[in-house]
């Protein structure tokens, strides 16, 4: 067994203290774009996709199982606006895939409600999710902490992120993104921040530095995003969602402060300095966390999950289209 190394605190991201783990390796540039990251993380499927038993586990570059919630650093570079994003839902898909925050090692799974797999509705003219949707690792919206700007507590999840680049990404990809802005959704009385970002390797990424650039170069996208979040639960018989700041998108500087705050909340969670409830904090690389486990223990956790395909579907369940009344039309 390897000796545990102290944790290095580099910028906002926490990493195991070995030189190899202290920074993400990069391949040499293969063309235009500021960063061409190597495939630092890999995934391993267990169970059949689109079934309640499906799990997508993560491995680091050494092939060791890790938690995408706790072990992937938040920031790629402590001096740049460059963050890791864990992709949960590819654009134009409907299956509500998410990091399983209450399970050890936090694999991605499809959310369920009342025993049924969850899919977001198609609300004309939008098919499924209208961005690549995911989460920022090493962040946590504390449900016991009231946000000063929204006057609501957090939703008990990593902070959500909408990636607006041109490429349709894959579930489980870990990409580098630039933060552009943020939207404050109020979901059933809880603050549910939505970060707006772009893949740093997108062909047009250099054009985007702040939220106003989204308005300039992708006109209509922010309006569509606001309406998507306002109405996406209406087909389930729920009321329209509400927003802080009257639905105004805040800029990059505001977003970075929110991210910093949720990262601090995550630190207190991992150090057992606050009440985490059912959140599972098992991790492999945050070595001074009381929830740290060995590589062998992580492997045992994964091996307990069935790897045999079951009677799940091999493609997404078809979703009907919903056309909302004119006063609620997207």
C-alpha cells in the first residue's frame, strides 16, 4: 500500500501531494486552441444503460477508481479561468443522468422517481437538454447555509453547469471550461445555481470571455436557457420555476465568487466540519479527509456493483412533445 501523501492546496483545487497528481498532464498542442488535455480520466460502465442499476464509475490516469465529485480537482490552473467539468447529460438527450451523491465513489446514474427512470420532457421547440449539462467537482450547495444573494439555502448538490459549445459531448467526459456567467434558479425554495460556460477547446472559445459575449455571439441562447429552466417541470404537473434577480444572468466575476463559496462548503463537508446528511464523501485522493479510502477499498466498492447487463434499454425512451399555452410558450 502506498504511503499517504499530504494534500496540496493549489488555488481552489485540492489534489493528492505527489508531483504526478499535483497538476494535470497535457499533451502537446494538436492544433488551434489554448489547451489540449490528455485523457486524464476514464470511465467504466456497470449494468445496462437506461436501467435503474446502471452506474458509470471513474478512473484516474493510473487506472485507479476515484470519485468524480470529490477527487477531480475543481480548477485546472490556479491562475486562469479554467475549470474541470464532469459531463452528466449530452446535449439533445433526455435521460436525467447525474452524479450519485449518496453512493460511495459517486458514480453517474440515471435519476429515478417513484421507481421510474426520469427523463426531461421535450418542450417545443427544444429536444431534451439544450446544452451539455453537468457539474463542477469539489463544489457543494449547502442545504443548511442560506445564500446572502438569494435568501435561500442550497440544493445539496454539486453546482450545475451548462456548456454552450458546438460539440455534443459524452456522458462521463471531463473537459476544461471557461466560466462566463451564472443564473440563480429557485427550485422549490432552494438555490440551484446554473453556471454558463464554454469548452475551452471549442473552435469559438476565444470569442467568449463573459456573459455579454453569449448575448453577442449566440443571440437567443440565454433567453432559451431561462425559459427551459422555467418550464421544464410543467409537463410533470408542477408550477413554473422561479429565479432570483428576476431571471437576470450575472457575469463571470459574480459566478466565480459563487463557485469559490461552494468550493469552501465542499471543503467543510470533506473535513467533516458540517452536517452532510446522506451525502457520501468517500474519496481516494483527499488524503487528510476522514472519509479517505485506499485504492483497494475503492476497488472493492466497485466490485460489489453488478457488471452484468440486465433488462435495460439500449437506447433512450422516446419522449412525447409538449406544446405549452401561449402565455407559457418557449
